[in-house]
C-alpha cells in the first residue's frame, strides 16, 4: 500500500491470510469431472424449496434469513508451510496486503506452520463452496467446519486472483446451501445481512444496508493483478477479520455478494465493508468449475472516469459514461470501431458511469461473446458490436492445461480416493502416479500413498507440492503401499531450485 492509502485508511482483507505463495489462476483438481452452472445445480436440488419459507416474513425480522444463511456459511481454517526465507522476523510474502501492519494482529515466526481463518459459502448440496482467494491462497490444508460442527478437509477446485474468488469442495452430500440472487437489481438503501466467522466467532449475523454500489478500492489491482476487477458492493453491515469469503444476503435469503474487505485505520469494523457482487461471482465460479480457469473476455481499451477537469479538457458535454483514453491495436474495441476520445455509456443495454462499472459488466462475459457497446462521439450516440478476445487475442474459450500443482522435480501426484484411504485405514494422503529424479533414487515407487512430509500431514496434491517447495536438504516422506506396507523414505532435495 502506498503512504496515502495508509494515512487515509488501510484497506485490508477481512480474514487472516491462509498463507503465502501463489497458487495462481489455474489451480484445478482435474479428477472432478463436472459441467454446467452452479445455478442449474441449485435449481435441481430439493433443498431449493426451503427458500419459499422466507416469503411473508414480517419486515425487519431477519430470523428466517439468518436461519438459512448460517446453515450455509462455513468456517474455513487453513495451514500453510513455513516460508523459505524471512527478513526482520517477518516471513516473506506472508503479508501482501499490509494486514499485519496493524498491532491487533499477530503472525507466526519463520520455519513454523502458519494458520489462517476465514469464511465460505456453500452453493450446492454436494459440497461446492465459494470463498476468497486470499483466504486459501498458499494453503497446504483447507479445513471446513460446518455450522453443525462437522469438519471436512476441502480440495481446491480453482482460484482467480483478479477477482479474489476461489472455489473449494468437500466430499459430502445433502448440504444446505445459499441460492444465487441478482446483484444487478440491488439499490442503495436496501437491507442486507452479512454472515461469517469474525475473530473465530462462528456463525455471526449482522445487518445493515447497501451504502453504495460500484466501489473501486484499488485493493486487488495494487497487488499486481493486471486484469483485476473491482466493482464492490459497499455495506455498513458489520464485517470484521474472519468475515472474508462469507455471505452478503438480501431479505429473501439469497446470496448477493461475497464479503471481501474492510476499510479501517484500526483493522476492525468502522462502517465500511465491501463485497464482490454475486453476478460476477457466478461467472467466475462457473468458469473455474467447467474450464479450470477464468475465461476473461477483454474489450481492449484504456479507460478513465470522467471528472469535470477531464470534461473541460476534452470538451465533453456531460460527465456521464467512461472516457476511452486509448484503444489497443488489434483488440475487440478497435475492430468494432471504438475510437480514442469516445465515451462508453452502455454495455449490452446496461448503463455504465464509472470505470469499475464498465469492468464489472465486461467481466461477466467470455472470449467470443458479442457485446453491444454504446458510445458518445462528438455528441452523437453510436452502437457498435465488439467480439471479446482473450489476452492472447483469441475469441474462443480454453480448458486450462494441467499446471504444476501436482508435480515436483520428477514426482507426479494424484489425489487418493476415499476407497484407497479406507482400505489402508488412512485419514489423508496423495498417491504417487509416477516418479523420477531424487524421489526415485530414494526408493519411492508408483502407487505409494504419501501421508506425511517432514511429519506434517498431506491432504492434497497442491499442498504436498507447496510443502516440498518450502523445504530444502534432507527430508522424510511417510506413507503406505496398496498392500498395507508402511514405509519412511529419506530424500535429499536439490540444493538449488528454480524459483
């Protein structure tokens, strides 16, 4: 954060960070063959009928809303490996958002596992949960505690740093969930309820109103996310550390946003909370579910909010719309006929009056989608059609290639199945699919179920890789083979690894 932001109010994510180290956009558990949208899965569930019980609830009585929402909001606890290096007693990359500049918060010393805490929202009855990327980023273990106190270890389906959204899943059926609402229909002054786990106080419900729409607090972008989308709902419902990833719901019990950040000089609630609108969340989550990565459609323009100064300088007749400062050669806007100096006033019939609103609208679409772009040029309205492109100029969606979250220096891993763990009386572990290099030299063979690395339990392939990346020198790897034989291997990791 720059000095100005620190003086005027530190914008912080409202949860203890789940750990350091980037899991990145393409984190994907490839053995989950799923398709379709979360919304379609919600509608097909018998649980959806429960939302009808809210109809007829007296005004200002949030008991029915609270009952439904608390059942579907979970407490997320994360564990991350210790970082390789530290400076001045503070682990590097542990605090990318300036969270621990505040004296109210503490951090673990280097070379010890670190823990974090946040919230999540169940959105299907078979265990899909939405949370913030910063809650689970870098976590070697993601533990989910339901409202009824049952505890599960979750796997990461995918994450998107540009919107700070992550999708995780637990292996459980028949779960209560929150149904999607419509964030485009929200109005300032509307009553809302926030549900989460602030300060590890589980299932906390607060109420307030929508204070503003379309807020850009420059938080995600400030962390180097080039295509960050910040179009937050602002609310005065109390949100505190631990609420990140929790639910913002309307009086109909529908999910309208994912609570993400607060603006505060103290690190605690002072009346300004921010949530990601659910319409953007829906698109990001369905992309992660079906493609393994977000399909970001780009318009190809540099834009500015219109101030009185800009209007005077460019001789604009109105302050409405968003000014096009630059058009990218070969981009969608250029091909559609958008010119530098145009003012974009609408996307697909939706009026846009700020950069954040324009980014939020375009962010709902994928490469290849056609948008009606309404512009003002020399006082005249024009409607142009733009076909969105990906970052590399393509107009088609792409399934993510397998990233390196299941491989490390010749060791290729796959998630173990429940049947394998049951047969071997194991609570956790990942299976070795193939092996080479120092791991093969140590004697590890395909089929080995790794349960512990350096005495720390292993719950996922990405967690195992992150653990190995944080270590150096000689380590121990424990586990079992399919015949039940237990084995402990001593492995000497390479002295130098490419970072």
